[in-house]
C-alpha cells in the first residue's frame, strides 16, 4: 500500500451543506476506486497570497489515503480539475513511516 496526502482548497462561495456534499463526494470517489480513506478533515479557512478564481480566501481540506494503485488518485485528479467547488488541489506521495 502506498500512502498519499491530498490537499485541496474549497471555494468560499459554497455554503456549509454544499461543502460537506463536495467533501463526501470526493471521499467516495477515492473509496469507490479502491483507496482506503484514513483521514479526511478541514484544516482551516485561510487567506491567499494572491487571488485564485476571483477569491481571496478558501477552506483547506486534507485527505490521507492508502492505495494499492493510482486508479483512485487519477480519478480524483481528473474530477477535481473540472469541479468549480475546488479551486486548487495537490496530491503528494508520502514517504513510508
């Protein structure tokens, strides 16, 4: 199993219910493609150093997962790029503990 950390910034234009739906949807995308979601939590709402998509702040969300292959990661990456609720995302392969 390979450990990954996904950090994504959620648009501040979404209300709390829409934000929770988006997080649940993307957690399920990872689970349905064979990844094990170890941890999924909001980090904090932060101000950006520069404007992103017309916004000056956003909610950072962190997901730690374990996956046998990159199928779940690739699907998450593909869908995050076309979702208006996610302003930016970053996927990092974590070093084994």
